[in-house]
């Protein structure tokens, strides 16, 4: 389904072009889920969702050959972001249900590794995932890192400053929370923008 060349998107966007853009982040309602009680409370909010932005965060490791377990799962609608502290609650069956439901689209970037990390916590059958790096090729877009996709398609830039922070910290900082929510939120925003 290759589109015509009269699209508003560039195949590539430079860092200089990105730096000219205004910065933006998620401004909706945040749900920070680090207990099973909080999990039960948010499931009704998630139930009716058909499109969710998807991302995970893992504490970086600076030792060769050592990998940390995934610490955080982010799912986002247009105005609600759900941050699941997997290092505190594991991968609950309710969340696995969403990740296995093909009627709920989960939109993300470089999702293969994310899914693989999640399945190491507790196996499930992934279904309904859309890889933006593949999806954007239909629109003639070649640069497919999240930062470049956001700039090219949504017309703003996002901060990646918290990317290598400690996602296993006892409490996440406001900066980490906002970064994590934004990463998932922009994925569904990109999908909605392109599929209109």
C-alpha cells in the first residue's frame, strides 16, 4: 500500500530540523500502578480501549553480557497513560490479557525486544501489535527512530533525557514518569495521525 509522493512527510529528517521544533509531552491523566489494588482500579479504564501506545523501560546495564529484567510497561490512550511497575507486581494476568488480545491494537517502536523481555517475566501469546518502524514505510518514511518519527509526523520534539535512568528505583521521579508516559502516548498519536 505504497502511498503517492505528495505526502506531507519527509523520508528523512535531520537533527537540526528536529532542534527547531517545540518540545511537547503527555499532558493527560497518569496512572502509576505499583500494587495489585491499583491494578484492579485501572482495569476498567483500560477495558474499552481499542488502540494503545505501547513501550517498556529497562534499567540500563553497563556490563557486557549482563541484561536487566524489564521494569516498566507503559500503555497509553489519547488522554490516559498507564505505567505498570513490573519490578513490583510482575506481569499480571489482566495485563497479559491485553497483550494477547488481537482486538486491542498495541502500537510501538522496536517492539520485538520489548515483547521478548515481557515474555521472560511470564509467557503469553502476543497479538494485535503494530510495529511503527514497518508501518511508516507505507508513507515513504525512512527514518524510523521514535524521536525522528515524532518530529516528522507530529511536528514536535520529545526529550530522551531519562532513557538511561534507573527504572528499578524504589520510586520513579516525575521526570521519569513523564518521559515514560510520553513515549507510549506518542506511539498511538503517530498511528492515529497516519491512519486518518
